[in-house]
């Protein structure tokens, strides 16, 4: 009987140690991939028991470096709230550069980020997390209490207005995708403070670390990301034009399109052009994607289901979304690669419709320009100005006019 008790105790000890072992392995993998770059953020990942914030998920899923855990869906099965993947959280926390003693506002309450922020600000700092969904905030509150971080203030409210009674903040970290930046966020951020926000830019999303100075925000780092969209007053749907049951064009704003002409163009054989621009098999080209969205004429994001790719209707890049030049009844997009020297691949473009060849030529010219002038540079700089800012102060780049702001993207 004593032997059985000892074996049961030993098994229980192994079970209780499993989250710790998985957490250590997660941290090591995040270090190797370069997502963890500072000792304080690494320590936060080592000590916060993230599985307590998604108890329904298997432990392997909770600690998978590239796995986000959906904690709430709408009636159609779309994700409303998630615990973001550790790799995404690590990159954003590194962008945030939180220091001990800071006051931090988190917008979007998964719970895990708030716990790690509490570790980073220490006993002298303060963390507030806000979410519009009462189920989400209650879940975050339970997880924070169970994991020992009940000093975090949890607020259920529309984050469009920030949380004024805890302001000002040294850092504001947004963990939902937004189309615009409301005035309250800037008003509640100290001069020299930092706002980290997943911002939609012409159909792509980027996590941007923006610092406040002289009435505007200027980027310090820009990384690709993906988040569920914000709810409440700041919500804004993308507009999708279907060219086929399995192929569509996505735009941030409503566009007048010749859908019949574009659908007819899609069904015709493409004009193919090769750029001379090559990439390695593991090379990321997110910078090129952002460049194209800010320079292509009439740019939209061409997206397709796997069925359309299997039918040969569009190229593989459209599965994840790819910038497309759109003009009337014609469009062009990055569609193919072919083998080049030294195990590299050359990028190719398909043009459809009466002006497809011309648009494809413009497309490859812009890729060549990026390759010559910007590929090895510092990347895009993004500024956010108030909506009333005059043109002469923002005419040095590609300008996106939003309800509250003018977003300027330029390439030094």
C-alpha cells in the first residue's frame, strides 16, 4: 500500500513539473528564434504560468511557441478573443521596452501579457488591462488571481476611450488589430511614452512601436503580426470583393470596382513577368509586402482558398494574401517563383485583363526598386499625425487618412 502511495505521489510530482519543463523548453526555443532578446522579458516568460490562462487547452498547445489559443468565438465560429502565441507576445514585449516602476495600459485582456507586464514593472509599477467583453475580463481576472498577479487592475470597458482614471501611462500595449488610433490613447500617453499597436495598413497588419513627441507618434520598430480585430467604437470591417467563389480582393475602405470585368480577367490566361529579384528558401519578405502596399496602383490584397490554387486559378502566394495592383478590369499580383542560382528563387508576377501586362511590368519595376534601394536599408518609418494636420507636414510619404489620424509611411 505504501509503495502504491509512493508511486502515486511520484506521478503527481511529474505531472506538476510538466508545465515548468514545457515553459523552459518554450523559452529556449524563443531564444533560438530571436524572439527573446532581453533578460527581463526572458525572465517574465520563465516565471508566468501561462497554462493557467487557458485551462481548457492541452499543455502542449498552451506552450507552443507559434500557437495562439482561442478562448472565445462568435456564433459563426470566428475568434473573438485569444491568448496570443508566445512568439508574438515576446516580440511585442521586446518592442515595448518596459522598465521597472512604469505605468502600463494593456488593451485586450488575455491575462498572460498583463502578468508578464506586472513582472516587468515590478512592485513600484502599475498595470491596467481593459477589454470590452465581460467574459474576457472575468477570465483574465481569474487567471491573474490564480497565478499570483491580482495586483493588476482589470477593467471592462470600450478601450476606444482608454482608462483615464489610471492615466497617464508610460506604455500602452494594444493586443487587438485596429484601423485607427483614437485620441484618448495619445492623450493618456506621456511625452516620450511608447504605444505598441497592431495597425492595419492597406490590408496588412504590423505591430508598430510608436513614440510620442511634439504631438505626433513616430515608429521605432515595425514587425509583422496577426490579431483578432478590435470590438466596440473602433471596429471597422474590411471590404471584400469576390471575383470567384474562392478568390477575393480585400480593401481597408469601400472601393468602386469593376467586379464583372475583374472576374472575367481572372478567368483568362495570365501575362507572366519575371522580376530578377531573388529570395532564399527561408527568407521572409514582409518588408517587400509593405513596400508594395504603399506603392502599387489601386492596391488591394488578393486572397484565395486552397481550392482556387488547386484549380490553377491563382498562384500559391494568394493563399495567405498578396498585394495586387488593380486598375479597372485588370489586375496583377506576385504569383510564382522559379529556381535561380545558389538555391534561391526568382519572384514572378501574373497580370490579368486588358492592362494586365502593363500592370505586371509596373509591379516588377517596383520590386526591383525595393531590391536596389530599400532591401538592405532600415525599413519603413511610420508616423501618425492628428487628422487635422495640414498636407505640407505629411507630404513626404504615402498617406492614409483615417477618422482620427493621418498615417504616413515612408522609406528613408
